C-alpha cells in the first residue's frame, strides 16, 4: 500500500485501513526537508508498543540505509500479522 503520511489525528484510522486491506507492505515516500510540524512517527519506535484503538503495533526490526529505512512490524487485533514498512 502506498499512502500519504497520515496526520496525528488519523493514526487510528491509518492502522485500521492497513488491517482491513490485509496489507503486508507499506511504502511511504517523502523527503525529510519537506516535513512540517503536522508530521510525526505513526509507527512504533524501538521498545515501544503503539496502541491505536483496537490495534497494537510493535516494531520488531529496523534497518537504516542511505536512502531509506526498512521496518518490520507486528500488528495485532483479533490475530497477529507481520508487515514491512
């Protein structure tokens, strides 16, 4: 799934959409220099569990490359699913 970076008040809806679409991959495209104050991390940080309504999201691995970051996460509601971001 390719999406625009969600706003803070859209985080719960974002993860619900990911769950309902049964997405396994999220691709976010943006340049750091174009980020503004409405942009924030909508994925969990290291050693953090993100609670979004009926969903919990946990970061299980993160790799920093020169042009991108690859993250593996677990999203849980009625079952547990793995996804890449």
